[in-house]
């Protein structure tokens, strides 16, 4: 039996994907401890995973990339906020390692300070990565722009030229902060932002088909384990199952990014459609939203309760809601605001699970047309669901972690996991 300490980021979209895998590890006899904020601790409580409160100074550093004027500035501003959390992460993880003496560390990819400390411990450790993998590979477009794959000489030239631009942007935005955090714990600086991932014994990507492109040159330490989407078990609200028109679910980001305009456009565009609209606003501000007779606005409703009744989902393109929606066979309208969302939108289109409405075109009438188009794509969404359900889940996550458990602490045989 191994002691496994999982250090998360303070966001449900990073905690919920790993929760089923942590439960699987506990079921295999390992001792698991999850570090999470209060909201996420409450959400995963039904799984019976022991938790520790994350240092409150970490979520107190707000990720304010929604104030940026463009996507490149969003990247820089968001990364700066994450790096500001680094010293608090390092301090807390050092304390927890001394107190609990884990055998294995799991660190969320956004917890850069915790990653820097993990690399100094001598313990086997892995980065948990609940989004699309950004490593370049021939035939895969540069990450983050949402480019359509293009073969042939022209496609290779396009990808090579833009890859330099994209990687240059990421290096300028991220590498100084990563190296500062590394130098603070006595580690040598890195030469490229992607080298950060290679400092861990494993990078465990909680993605797979149909959103990930097929790879033939994945690094040997990268494991694709598929999605492990999970929501706390709840009874469906009575109003959700009442007879009536089908529901369209509209979601805002659980990590605030100023996407109230998505909710507003959905309300205006769908007010006269033969659907009922459920808007879950999360951390968004509902005070300026319009109203309509067929619209219901809630702070939070577990999406797993809504999806069986949904004709379509309108979303900003967060990986959590996108993977849950595809897994349920429900078509999507994705309106990316930034971060990794344009890339997520592209993958949704490529796998036939929905449509991409660009932010600059977001208006009620255009969103209404996009929802109609998406609803007609139900067969493609259901085909994508079958591929996702076959791509992995909690057992593969646990297998990947078990690969780095010290031999004397292993309780099962690990399987090598590939995309």
C-alpha cells in the first residue's frame, strides 16, 4: 500500500476529473489524500476521499485574465496569476510532505510552485493534466489557435511557421515564472516551457479520443488515460423532469472569465425557440442578464442531472463540461473566450460533436442558428460518445499512477497506457 498525496488547483474543473481515479486507487488499497479548496472538498465528499484544505492564500490570488484585451494577453495575464500562487503552493506542499510522508505525489499542471517543490523531494511524482495536450507533433496543428488540421507541403509549412510563433509566446509568458520558482528551490532553469512537463516521472493526461488527435510520437512519460467525468450524485430537481420542451443547457466557466455575455446572448436568442433554457452561471454575475419565460437561471446544477434531458449544450468550451457533454452524446455549441477553449472548440468540430461560434460573432440570432445546427448533429455526438467511453477512465488513471508507485508499495500490476 502506498501513500499518495494529490495537490490540486482550486477549481472544480481540475479536481472532479481526477476524483474517480483517486477513488479507484483507494479501492486498490492505497492511502489517498487530496488537497483541495472547500468547494471541491464538499463536491468530492460522496466519494469518501480524505481531503485537506488548500492554503487559502492560493485561491485568494485571483486569475483575472478576463480583463485582458486579447487572447495573447489572456495567456500572459493568466500565467502571471498562477505563478503568484507558487510560493504558497510550495510552502504548503513542503509542510504536507513532512507531515504525511507520502510515497507518491500527484500535482495539478497549474500548480507550478508545487511542481517545483515536488521535483526536489526525490519522490516519484506525476503531473495531472485535465486538458488537451500541447506537445507539437508532425500533422498536428500548433496548439491553442484552433486551427483545422492540414496535410501536404502547405500544411507542414503552415504548422512549422506558426509553431515557432506559438511556442515563442508560451515561452515568453511562462518560462520566466517557472524558472523563478525552480531557482527558489535550488533547481536549474529550463530552456523551454515544454521541458517543465518532462521534469515529472509521468504526465497523466485525462483526455483521449475523440478530442485528442492520434499521436505516433508521444513522449514515453506521457499517459493518455481518457476522461473520468464525475458529478456528485443528486436527485434531479422536480422542475427538470416536468413535461415540456427539451432543455438547452447554457454554462459559464467555474473559473471566472467574464462570460456573462454568453448567457445573455443565449437568453435573447432562444427566448422564442421551442426549448427550455437552463443557464448555470457559476461565478458569473447574473444581475444584468435579461429574462424570458422559457429561461431558468441557477448558480449551479450538477450537469449529469441535466444532460439526459438536454437537446444541446451551449458552453464557453471548458474541458470539464465538453467531455461530460460528449460522453452523454449531446451536441454542443462552443463559444470560446480564451485559454485552451479555441482548441477545444476545434476538436469538437473535428469529431462531429458540435459547432464553433466565434466570440466576435456572438449575437442572439447567430447563437440561435448555431443551436439549431447542433441539435441536428445528434448522431455525430452519439458516435463521439461511443469513442470517448472506450478511451479510458478511472481504472486507466489508477494504472498510470501505479506505474510510479515504489515496488514495495504496489498492490496491483500496472498496465502501460497509451493514446
